[in-house]
C-alpha cells in the first residue's frame, strides 16, 4: 500500500471500530475535541474526577492527556488515568500545551513524561523543544525558515524520550527516533481557530487506537486532518465558517478522495 | 387541542415568558446548552459555586442538574441547588450523563435521586436502565430492534421513582408511570454532535417552567427539538453545519409549521 | 483623524502587534472568547491555576478577569493575576458578570475592584449599577427608554471608581468620569448568543493593549464589534449562523469599510 491508501484504510478502521477515546483536556477545547472525535466516527468521553478517571481510562481504546488549563486536581487525575491506561496496555497520547510558557507547565509536563509511559507526544515546535531541553532555543526553533532544525529536533526528542513525537506546524514532523516523516497538508487558517492543535491530538489518539504503530497512526491522522483543512479553507469566509467546514469535511472525507490528496514525505 | 397545537402553544409560552433556567452542567456542553436555551427564547444562567447555587436556583423558573463532568464539588453544588429548588417549588430536571459507565457515576446518580425530588429524569436508554436497576441488561436495552422493551422500562422506572422519565433515542419515550408516549421526530446526525442529549434536557426544563404537567412538557419539548433536527439535517453538509442549522431552526420554528410536523403517539 | 479613522487604525495595530491577552474567564465562553481574540488578530491564553497565573499575566499585554462562573479558587487566581499585572503596568479589564444577581457575585466584584487597579470595567447596565451602588434601581436602569439615565450612571460610576467604564446595550456608553461617548453600532441578535458581552470585553482588552487611552480603546473596540454584528446579522438565518458570521466578519472587517460604518457620538 502507498501512503494514500494507508491513510484511507486507517480512517476507515476508525469509522468501523468506533474507538472510545477518553480525554482529560482543557476547558477551552472540550467541546471542540469531543465534536472532532465524533465527526471522524470515533467516540469521545470527557471525565476528570479522581474518583473515576482510572475506571474510565480502562474502558477506552486510547487516552488523551492535554494540559491546556491545568490545575493541581487535573494533574492528579491525569496521573491516575495514565497509570491505569499504562497498566492495561491502552495507548496514552500527551499534548503538553504551553510547555515552556510558565515554570508550572514545564514542570508538570516533565512530571507526566517521567511518571507515565507516553505512546505519542504531540505539540508545536516550542512545546516539544521545551520538553526536550532545547528550551533556550525556543524562538529559533519556532522561526520560519528553519524546518530542517525542527525535523532534527523532533527526531532527537523522540530518541531521548523513547516515544513517538509529532510536531505540527506549516509542515508536520513525526518521528520515533529512527524514522522521520513530513506531512505537508494543512492551511494557515488553522492558526486562527483555538484548539486545532488539540484536535490533531484527538485524531491521532483515535488512529492510534486502531493502528499499533505510532508513526503510521500519527502520520495518517495528520495527513487526513491537514487535507480536510485545505478543503475546508476553500469553502470558508473566515475562521468560524472554516471551523464548521473543517468538522463537516472530516465527517465526509474518505476513500479515494482522501488517498489522492495526502502529501507525505519520508525524510 | 391536538398534540401539534399543544406543542406550538408551549413553545409560544417559552417565547413569551422567557423562563430563567439555572444550569449546573458539564464542561463539554456549557456553551451549547446556554445557546440552545437562548435560541428557544428562554434565559440561561450557569452557576456552580457552593456560595451561590442556592440563591441562583431560587431566582430560576427551572433547574437543570447534569452530571456529565462530575467532581465532588459539583455534586455538592447540585445538592444545594436542588434542595433550594425543591423547597421553593421550582422544578428540577436531572440528566444522569454516563450513569452505569463508572461506579462513581452510578453512585452519584442514585444519591441525587435519593436526596432530591426530581421532576423529570432525562437520559438515554442505558443511563435510565442503570438508574432503574435494569443495569445488567444495559446492552440489551440499548440494542436497536427492542423498542417495546425500552418503552416498558421507561414506564417501570417512572413508576418506581415516582417521577416523569424521558428517554431519548431513535424514538423518544416519555412516561409518568401511567401515561406512555412516543415521539418519532429526530435525526441520526444528532448522534454526531456532542451535547445534543443535554440540549434536549435544557429544552425540557424550559418547557416545564411554563407547563406544570411534566409529561406534556417533555413530549412537547422533544417533538419540537426532533422536528428542528429533521429540518436542520435537510440543509446540512455534516455535523458542524447541522449544529448551526439546528440552533437557527429552534430559533425560527414555531406556529403552524411546528404544529404540522410533530409525530407523537400515545402508547 | 475622525472617529472612523481612529477605529480602523487601532484595529490595524491589533492586527500588527498581535497582543497576548491573558484570560481568566468563565466556563461558558472560554472557547468563544479565545476564538474572538484570534479572529481579530490578537493572541489569547487561558490559564487559571494559582501556580501560574501571575507568571502568565506578566507575559501578556492585557489581562481579562471575567467572573461568569466563579468559584473560590478562581477568585484567588484573579487576585494573583491582577496584582501581577498591576505591578508590571499591564492593563486589567474586568467583566463583573452577574454582579447584583447573588450576594456572592456582588461581594466578589466589590472585592476585586477594591484590591486591584482596574483599567476598564465592562458590563451591562444592571451589573455596573449594582457595582456603583445604584443596585436598588437596577430594573429602572435596565429599562428601555431611559438611555439618558444609563449614560449618567456610567459617568458617575467611572468618576467614583476612578476608572474607565464601558456599558454595552442597544447603545453602548463609555466614560472616564469626564468624557462620555455613545456607540450606536450593534444588533439585537447579539442577545441571543451567549458570551457576546464577554467577547466585547476581550476585544476591548486587545485594543487597550495597543492604545493607552482606555476611552479611545473601548470606543474603537465596541464600534468595530457592533458594526461586525450588523454585517453578520445581514447574512444570518438565526443566532448560530450569526455567531459564525460575526467571527468571520471580525476577521475580515478593516480599513475604509470599517471607518465608514462606525456610529460614535460624543455626549
């Protein structure tokens, strides 16, 4: 199978298997990421209470931990859910929103990575650089025109942390420390809607639930999502109609139309 | 008055009386249910703090308690608001989201039902089965092709708990333990948008604020909502444009057009 | 420069400087206000934890404190963020949602105003009346047909509290206790979408980040927002398509088209 066919087949599996994705996520994107998860044919559950997160994680086929609006209670819930998932062999996808912005976030991200086995780490270049100890160079890493440095950083962090790293941006990079893949699908309007990164994380988690290989799952998810964004932008008047069209397109995009549109490069 | 006229007249009353509906609800649907409440012409207030929920409940014409993203603090707030509403004769509508999924949720739902007088209990078949002690058969109750069993279960739980029960699904069932009514309005796209069940609960609460009889209020609310979903689906490209069209249609649908479209059966 | 040119130039500055606006806001509008902030070209960050709010506030060019869904923890976070902003000379915009509705809210609003320096206070007439001690007359102040009384109240509260007050309604009033300005842009559909007042506050904060004078910033923000609402209403079928069109229009509206449409009166 070529990449296009692989993407379409994983998207089809999500549709058929309807994996349950347990989210412990932030207040800004709770509604959006639940709707994105539904639009792609998976099943979301959002549950935060210490009293139930371990039970809920064990019911799921993938767990998303997103630290966008952290509090102490939420961190505790993430650790409980993550450990339950780890013990049950359920994949955990971690989105370290804002790592590097405040000491509390950086510290919390490091604690989660230390105490849990993370299957896939999804962030933007700054966040991943901060976690990987490239923090002093965050601005440089973020800067346009340095894609080669971002790609190398992704591979290095994946190797150091022994996980799959997916960094989203104008070009997305995915690596497990050995393989390094670039996805060129996407659209600038994604940066004018809050939670589009968090939505990428949710889609990656749903794909990981139906595909053991984290690199394949992340690559397929990001190409599908990026292509949906391109199609949505073509019929939008601004960021809000873009968001509506993005979810509609995720719901409708499949099969050959999806397979033909993906832009994936093995680096 | 036939059913169509009754539905249209209750919808008109909501529009004229603009009842204040106090919600203690979950993080996923807070924005959506506030917007649904506004779209139908009622007035939402979302308030959670122990320090004020009793005061706020007493200002309202109906109170919604929804346990979608429970924490210990929220349970305490629900009990305070519910007791204040009970003492003031203000109707309480309870949505036991996810009852049966984890022990914490099932236990909390039972606690709320035991400590408060619930005027209307709104859920899907699994949730109501779990609360009513049909929990062992949840899967069977949920299964398509067993509508007669769901209908009987709704009537039985209503009788056992001495409340009005409204179960939503492909067909909605409403019962007070004596009367049993089916509503056939609705559309499958409702299952691809998060919070559409919670939105049904909000509309039921607004209708109950202007109609003493819980069976009539629930039936009218669900027929109106289901018909709006049918009309919205006809002009949508996917789940996100459907959600937009659903709220627009709730805002616009009234009078004869509403009366003619409802599908209500007395069983 | 006439008012139209001033509005367009401040909107352009927001677009160019992309100010970071730190929000501590309510659960109902978190997603909407983040998206509004992005749509106008600014950059939102939502962070609530005691452990980081002071750090985050110091990174921002403006801080929004919105008490829509208060809890004790959130109040504490607001005071920490507000003090950090005050010490660093970063403007603080306060939205006292629901002040006057419950004793807890009124008390909290007064505490925040007493302990922090508020650069701009944005609310509806009832909320500002309650804070300014006109509470006994809330209904009267709110009543249509008494715009002159609202205008006087705004000026009086601004003088008493030594801050800029912006009251939104059919006509918006802005005063620093000396100058008094009315903005006639806007549309009734704004009252059918939750969080449109909170969104006004976010836009005011972004404009204040690029314009030292709070009266000019508030006036420009509200005229721009109100004109966007007029344009959006003209292409909407109801409140949900209106919300989508409102954000799209905020994203697109600029330059001469904006300058020509504003309706601002010096009283």
